């Protein structure tokens, strides 16, 4: 299965907020959720909020893990202090 390409530079504040809302709707919290379920919630939220074309349910768990790592890296970069701003 071909992994989706997510244009992180094009994501707006509203889209990022929609992503977090969708993540919570899919059961994504840091409490009482397994790693596999957490990764699924992250990727499903990106599919819903950012229009990523990806069939999470029928994907390889390794692919879902790879995508969620990319998303987590992006979110981390948004939250890091930027001395330029």
C-alpha cells in the first residue's frame, strides 16, 4: 500500500484544531489507550481533518505507525519554541 503524502506546510491553525478535535472523537487520549489504538486515532484524525486519503482500517499496522510518527513529529515541531517568532 502506498503511504499518503501529507503537506504539513499547508496545514492551517483551523485544520490543526480540527485534527485535535477529530483525534479526541476517535478515542485519542493519553489515558487508557494502547499504542496501536493511539496510532490509529492519530491517523484517522488526519484523514478526517486534513483530507488525507488513506484506508486506516485495511492498512498494515506498520504503515499506520509510520504515518503517526510523521504526524507526531509535525505536531512536536509546532509546539517547540521558535526564537524567530
